[in-house]
């Protein structure tokens, strides 16, 4: 993989975030991000502020896997999350 230094640095930071949340409840787990820890990530990143706001993000997660995802799947999910947040933001400012 021939990445620019900025891309490698970003991937490293995202990997650290993934590792933190993957091991959130199980300190020996560094390979799989479980659904519950994904929800913790969404809360901590302030992507979701209400319980009812989880549904679209949970659906996106479950399209990848029903209970847990790997780092590469997490990285592929981030643009999906970003698009969803942009849609929510755009809708809220149009009101």
C-alpha cells in the first residue's frame, strides 16, 4: 500500500480509536468492535445525543455485520457515518 504520510498518520489515529473502543469492555479484545462499543463510540463522539438517534447508525453497522466488525470494516463505515451526520445536520439547519 503506497500511502502518503498524512494518510498513514490518519489511519494510525483511526486505528487507535478503534483499539480503544474494541477493548472498552474486554481489555484483551483488539480485533473486533462489538455493537455495544460502537454505540459507546457514537455517544463519545457526540454523533448521537438521544437514544432514538441510534437507529440509522445501528442499521449501517448491521449491514456490515450483525454483532462485531474489524478495523477495515470500521474504516469503511466512517464515510457512511459522515454522510449520515451531514444529512442530519443539513436537515436541522433547513428547519
